[in-house]
């Protein structure tokens, strides 16, 4: 895997895309310490998240919410 700084990526973007099209993975580094912050991968290596099937645990698990259960909108959002 090649590692390029942000500046090198900006300068040689078309060439970098050529390497990626050939199947190569490119790491992008940033800052004085050249910390790796991103990776460019060929699209066919990228796997988007699959949708989760609803009802997967139907009949296998249960949840009981008691009548006195209370939660504010802020508490719900912060979970």
C-alpha cells in the first residue's frame, strides 16, 4: 500500500486514480507527523453496509416496558 501526503494527493490526483483503478490501495497522511487519516480503495473492494432484516429475533427475545417508564427526549437522543 502506498502512502501519500495530502499535498502529494492534490498534485498527482489523476495519477493516484489511475493506481486505484488498477486495484491499488492508497493511504493518505496528514500533518507534520504524517498520521494516516484515510484510505482510497478501488470501488469493487468497498462493501456498503447491508440492510438489517427487521424481526430477526422474533420469537427468540422479548422486551417488557413497564407502565411507569419515563424518558425525556434529551435522554433518548443521548443514548
